[in-house]
């Protein structure tokens, strides 16, 4: 993982872990954050992610209709 990607991950982790009841785990090779065993956010690093993703990405849950 590049230093820039490590910095991005550290920032995302800090924000996610500041929320109540959050735990962190790995899914499909990427860091994922959960509240009560339901995922709400995922950090995707293409160097270690097992899906076809070419860019560093942050995936987050949103209500239906959100864009």
C-alpha cells in the first residue's frame, strides 16, 4: 500500500471509528466498518482487493434515491 493510500485509509478509519458501536473487519480483502454486524462503509485498495477495482475507493451505504 502506498503512503498516500495509507493516509487515506487512516483518515477513513478515524472517521468511521468515531461513530458509536462501530467495529472494523475485512470483507473481500478490504477494510469494512460495521454497526451491529451490518456494514455501512468499505475502503477499497486495488492492490489487495479481490474484486475488479482499479482505483482506491470508499464505498458507503446511502438511503434509496441518494446519488
